[in-house]
C-alpha cells in the first residue's frame, strides 16, 4: 500500500479517475475534488469550504474526501463496498457515491444522519426550491413555536437566564416554525430543509461553537440577529445546495444506506463478510461531548423533545468523554500500554480536572474493540479497516492511542499493515497549548 496521506491533489485526481470506469463520472469527480484546497491536513475538513455538498454544513471534525479517495486507491484490490461506523458529515459515503462504490454509514446523531442522507439523496432542484419558496411564503408561527420543549435549556431563547440567551425570540420562533412546517414537504425535501436550516443556526445566534461547546460572541448584546437575517441566510444556503444538486444531477443513485443508532449495536445488522473496507474516524478520547457540540441543531430542529431523549442519545455515544456517568463494564481491551496508562492516570487522579478520566479512557478502548469485533465479522478476509485517530493527554500523562489500539486488536483478528502520523494536534491550554499530540492513520488487515 502507498503512503496515501502524503499524496498531492493531482495524484488524488488520477487515483479517483482510475477507480471510476465511467468517463462522465470521472469528469464529475475531477471537478469535485479540484475544488479542494491543497496544503491542509487531509485528516481535517479545512480544505472543503468550497467543495459541493461538503459546504452545506461546517463540520470541523471531518476528514477530507481526499483522504477517502486516496485510501480507496491505495488498496490492493477493487473496492465494491465500504462501511463507516462513525458517519459524521458523510465524507466517506459522499466520496464513495462520487466513485460509484456502495457504502453503509452508521451515525448515532439524528441530525448528522439526516445530513448524510441529504447528501446522498437525489432531489429535483427546481421542485425542491419551489416547495421551499411556498413554505416561506405561507410561514405562520404558532404559540407552540415560541415555547421551550420539555428539557430544553432555558438559555436557548430570550430572556434566557442571567441576561444570557442563545437566540433572540423572533429568530427562535421563526426557526421552530420552519422546522415544523417542513414536515409537510416530501420526505427528501423536508430533510434537506432541516439540514440547511441547521447550517445557519449558529451564524444567527449569539454564540460560537468549538469542540468544548459554545461561548458567547464578543459584543453579542449589540449585534442581535433578526428573523429576516435567518431567512436571508437560509435562502442563500438553499441556493448553494440547489446549485450543487443541479451540477451533479447526473450521478446515479447508487447503493448507499444510512443506519441510525449506536455503532456498538447497529453494526450487528450488517451482513457477514459483505464489506471490502472500513474507513472511519471515531471520536477521540479527548473528553469532547459531541452531542453537546450539536446541541442547537438537535433541539431547535426537533430531534430532541425531552431531557430524557437527550440523556438517551448521550448514552448511545462512544464513551469518549466524562460529561456522562458511565456504567462500569467488564474490561474488553487487552493492552500492556493501556494498563500502564490507566495506572499512571489513577496516580494523578487528584490533579485531573475530572476524577473519572481514568475510567473513561479504559471504557473508550473497550468500546473501540467492540467496534472492531463487528468489523471482523462484516469485513471479508484480507480486507482492511483504515482509521484516523488522535492521541490525548491528561495531567501530563500521554494516552498513546495508536499503540494501545494496535496491541488491543492483535488479539481479535487484525494485523497492522501500515501506520503514519498525519498531523500534529495542539495540546489543550491547560497543558501549554503546544503541538505535542499526534494524529495517526492506522491500516489493519482482517485476518
């Protein structure tokens, strides 16, 4: 296998053309990838701001389509089917669609699952735009649109708490009304409207979002957005999506499925020995709660309607953070490096910002091993699982994710065939903020 994480964009285009046997599709792929910004880490989403479909929603955690295309082209066999256990923004699925490869994506976050399906669905752009225009023309707000859903944070809408709130009341009410009335559209149209509405929520709020959650914009009190601003930005998002759909309207529907739910469970529904490759990037053990990162979209668009639903969704995610109190489970991952790491973390427990971090790190690798147990069943022998994954650090204790995963998987039927660092990540501010942590690409062969 080649070192696909170091290839140039021109090499990636040549790889993608080789993977497609249809001249028209090759031209589509070449144009699509040609808008990727070269010179940024392929493990990040930084180069995709102008990439059709990917530009519909800013997803910081995604790897790039270039990473997926290079990976597929580096494999020593023809790939006909691919699985991504952590679908996220749908990068793997979308790239497979462009290349004519069947894909299965698993995603626990219902908003992100809709985002993936929206990118893979074939809609008539003119009819979709007409449906959207009728929705906005006939938009009516109701009293229920002004109310908070049970369990929704009180800070979501003015007056909020302690003079802080995420949305001005008219923006909140309008967004809720659009989400509600979108349910009257055809299912594919409704999904796309919700996704695009979700893409403009943060920019029409008083907050900004990062991996640790949200913070208020500087001077937000004097820079309030209005319902007219919301609709104007949604109109622009609709136009961009319609242009992308029109330009790539010749793409076949393909064989793509999106499975909604906990990958530790739902991967069990995939047929045995039916997949050629798994390409994915799971959450890192960095204590980011990704359910909280997408809190605005989940609540405003109606994916969450109670506090219990919010807790259930968090429980269904990989145990990569300490915002939930996880139930203790029997040890599954077997690794000497992990044992030493957990012992070191327990010794400095009093210095950790959360005392449950040692247990969370252990649970995290147990969960990853369960994912690979599923992959062992669904991957054909001799096929590969390619994972982009990053290290973490707590109280100066380095969690060497790559070494731990390599040791843990050797006992359950996987052999490491290739490994490389694909970027250096900045440490958290509590550890100085220097670039000390590594992000790895690991390639495992299913024995």
